[in-house]
C-alpha cells in the first residue's frame, strides 16, 4: 500500500514537472520568435530604390570610359540645359517617383545619400575633382534645409523633401577631341552639375518680378559623368513626344547628345565666361553661334565620305543630263563596260 502511494505521488510530481517544462518551452519559443521578428523587422520604407550595380555593369562602365590623355586636340565646351525646353524635359519628369521611375536629380540625390556617388564642390564653376573638394552630403541637406537623421554614414530623410521639382537645369561639360594614336574623333560628356531654381521670399514688389517668380539659379555640385553612367544606362526615359515608348536611357540621352543647351563657356587661357569676354547680348550671341558652327563642322568630319561618291555628287546635274543625250559616233558599236562598271 505504501509503495502504491509513493508511485501515485511520483506520477503527480512528474506530471507537474512536465507541465512546467512545457510551459517554459512554449514561453521561450514565443520569446525567441518574437525576438527574431523584432530583429528582422525593419522600418517600412516605400521609397524607390536605385538599383545596385552588378560586377558586369561596373566592368562595362570601365570599358566604355574614354581616356583623353593621348588626345592631340581637345575643345572643352560648357552648356546650360534648360529643362523647361522640350528636348531637355526628359531629365525633369517624373518630378516625383512613379513606380520604379524617377528623374535624374532624384537618382543623384539618393545615390549620394547611400554613399554610392561622390560629388565635388561647384567651386565658382571650376570643375576640379580633388579630394579636398568632395561634398559632404550632410552639408547638402543643411543647405537645402532638409530635416534628417544620421546613423553612422547613413542619412535618413523624407524622400518628398528632395527638391526635384526645383532641379530645372544642368550645367554640362563636353570634350570634343581627336586622338591621333587610334584616329578617333569623338565627343565625351565629362561632367554635369544640377542647378536648382529656388524661390526667394523678399518684398512684395520684388516678388512680382519675373526673375523672382522663376527663382534664383543655384548650382549644386559637379559630378564626373563616368560616376553616373552605369546607373544612367539602366534608367529608361521617353525622349520624344511623338513616341511614348521608353526606348532610350539617360546614358543614350547624353551619349547621343539629344539635349539642347546654350554655350556659356569654353576652356580658355584667361579662364573667363563668355559673358565676361562679350559684354553685349549681340556680341555674346555672335560668339555662341560661331562656336556652334565650329562644332558642327567638327561633327561633319566624324563621318568618312567615299571620295568617288563625293566626286560624283560634285558634278553639275545639267552637264550630266546634257552628256547623256550625246550620240555615239557613227560606226561605233554599243558602248562596252568593264567588269568594274558592270558591278
């Protein structure tokens, strides 16, 4: 009887121990699951991300880079692209990201925030890519008065604070060159600089002026185009109002020079802008047209024309027509052709 009581007590004690162990296991399992969920749970971020570069894209970018160190002739030209003009609007829209689409300035801003893109100070228009001129992105946010938080090297801010609607212009530096070592004529986009048009809230009378309504022009920073190209090559854009298919990329837009921009400077020994050298609007316009004519002539020389075709095209059509009506001398047989003519 006593043994039976011991057995009953042991069974009860064992049951209580198992129940307690089971509760502890369930509790620890719940805690582990909750802890893992908290670790994996990140703050919800619905912002559009710029696609990361693959190794292949980086290698392709390096292969497409044009080294101008062996060029025997270079003409450097600076243009201003007004995005309110039709040909340049492809860089402005969409103003706010739609799906996975964003404009060029938004892409640049996000890449700088991620630390994936290096920019250099505007430096009064002098594009110098030196380490001491590298732009701190925190300074950019402070200058634009955008609230942000910084955790290490990561900047967090509201993407609707990006002033993409004010990025209505770009400065673009082109290099027209001839490389005698490989007989290459070409044009290279060297660097770009976003330009914001910011409103100035002054007096009521000044606010009514066209200049203040348009906003003041504020250049941001210089970016070597080769830094942007691998990302630009993966961003499709609509380059024409007549064809709404996004068949071009931002890289195509710059590489094919589909933009339209007025020349405001060329590299010169005095290091002066055209407005500094030509004081009157007429003189400035004449200088710009002269440079454009020189570049168009240079562009024509990019194409090799067959000498025989050119010689045939130089002939007077009236003389050719008159010659075709001349009769062959009597006694002569039908004209003969060589094997080359028959081809």
